[in-house]
C-alpha cells in the first residue's frame, strides 16, 4: 500500500469508528440517510405501528392506510388515534369517554413528530378530536401545551366544532357511579384505557400520539400522563418511541415514556426498557399492587416491547403487512 492509500485508509477507519461509537452513545453526528446504512437495521420501506389495547387494531389499520401509500408517520398516528376518539363504544378515549365526577367529559392528548416538535392539549372540553387540536398547537403556535378554556378557545378559532360529548351511556354510568361511590375518585386498575401509538414510516421516521378521556370519574380539573410529553408518550427519531397507559399519576412520577426511550438510547431493547420502567414504578410507589400501568415501545429497527404491572394489558402491532393483538407480559404473577 502506498503512503497516500495508507493515509486515506487510516482516515476512513477512524471516521467509521467515530461514527459507530457516537451512534451507540446516542450522539448522532451523521445525516439521516447515512445513519440508516451505518446502523444497518433501520426499517426502511417497512412501516411499523404499535398501539395500546385491543382497540389499537382498528387504529393501526387507519395508520397503515396512510403509511402504505408512502404517507408520513405524523399523519399516520393522528389518523390512527382519531379512530378510537370517534368510536361511540369506546368509553375511555374521545367523544364517548366517561366524564369526571362532576359529569363533564374532559380530554387529554399529545403528539410528537420526527423532528422533536410536540403539541398537547389537556383538560379540554367539547372537542371530539383532541389529538388534532394538539397537532394544531404544535404546528400553529409557539407553544407546546394549551389547557382548559384556552385550549377550547384555540380549537374554536381554528375551525374545530363545539359538541356536547356526554353520551347517554356515559351519563348512565356516571349516575350509577355516583350512587355507590360517595364522590371519591377511583384509582383501580380497570378504568383508563388510553390509546398511545408510535409509527415508523417508509422513510424510517418515527412519530407518536396519545389521547384519552383519562381516569373515569376523576376530580374536575385532573390531568393525567397522556398530554404530558415524556410521560404519556415520547418519540426520538434517533432512537424510537414509547407510550403509556394506566394510572397517569404513576406514569408522570417516573417520566415513564421518556424513561423508556432513554433506556433504549443507552442500549436496552424495547422489551427491557418497558420492564425497567414498570420496575421503577414498583420501586417508587407503595400502592403498585392496586393499580395498572402498561408501556409499549418500538426502536428504530422496528423491534417492539410491552410490559405492564398486572395481567390484562394488550397491544396491537402492525408490521410486514400483518396487524395483530398481543397479550403483554406483566409483573404481578400469582
Ligand atoms: N393514562 C391515562 C390517565 O391516567 O389519564
């Protein structure tokens, strides 16, 4: 090898090493297009979608409709979670959600794109699709989060329709609850089935969305984890994304979805990262046996993870054209 070739080879080897080390450390000094070839495993041309609960299957199908035609992950997650938001049989998300203990339906949602932009609304009333308001906050304002009357005002100024969201069914459930519950908000494991969704598009970019009516019969004004970036959902285009369901208070206290994404950044698989977050809740929260929390995650290779505190958590996963519901593994085995 002549001196010129030797110098060139040494230079290329050092650059390769630097890139590899930095990538593993989560510092990414290289462009998106190079990153995929260096990493060698980033999912290109293979849309992947994960969402919480069994009803995620219809949401995934709507998201895939967009991704299969080359649409982007942001449009996909918004369209996906709008399905349960519109579903009159879904009592934990969107227009047919159960109300708070004063009979008011108040909704929370957040969204995040491949560039780390984020939008969120919390404690919003009278708007059936809070996820689309969250997206408008992200795209049309200098802010990340709008709440309550301010969020409603912004929605109306931007063409969203004001509606009465309390369905007859939800009203009946609330009236039954009032008879037996002495105005005490519940924290049990079975009344907060949020939808969180992460999607990777054909270009290999990730986005996430999360939307809920929150804890049924909660105190008026209560906000859960779902609209809080890093708690209910987090996505980082260099790493992957995560979303949470279950008792929001428990998730907020450990910054759950951010914790999962950071664990993946530091080398954990999505499954290991979800398990670690659930174990953090167990470590930190004395009442963990009486609540439910579940996490889902995907990394940029399209690998998935899911884990919950107690039995019963399910998630929907769409990859290579197949859309299926899976039972999540869980901690509290009998
Ligand atoms: N995870 C939904 C909520 O607690 O509001």
